[in-house]
C-alpha cells in the first residue's frame, strides 16, 4: 500500500511520517479495523470519502476531513469506539493517532501537504 508524509503548511508541523493510502474499495472498507493500535507518526488517508466510523475499532483516533485541495474542513479529536463522523463537503479523511491534532496545532482552514513517503 502506498504511503504519504503529511505536513501542515501553515505551521510546518508533521502530522504523519507514513500515512497509508486507502484508495481502493477494499482498503477503504477495512480502514484501521484490523489494527490494535496506531503508533505516533502513522495514519490512514482514505480517499475519496465523506465519512468514517469507529465501530469495531480498538482505540480512539483523531479525524481530519479534507477538501480536494487538502484544506482541513473539520477536525474531530479523540473519537472513541462506536462513533460515526461525517462531513458532506469532504473529499477525503485523514485518520491519525488520538492527540495528533492538538499536538500539531492543526485547525479548520489549515492547508495540508501530502507527499510520497520516502
């Protein structure tokens, strides 16, 4: 699976050094469900999608809803298990370890840069 590095262009913070890209139907459907944790520096970029759920997940996550131009439309912090999160204007979703949004100072309106991970 392809990976991307995610940087907040507004403040230079690195949100993920290796975020897997879920761009196929199977990868989007599976998401993080098979993971027992999400280590710092990792994430999952789900493209395209307008919503995600944490039903059956084993840990909370931070969720960023992004426009086509990768602008943050909505930020959901530490979303626990058994929840649904939607943003009908979103083109994609970035799932990150809980606490990443706060630690990086990422806010609605910030522009993210996603580049191929080394």
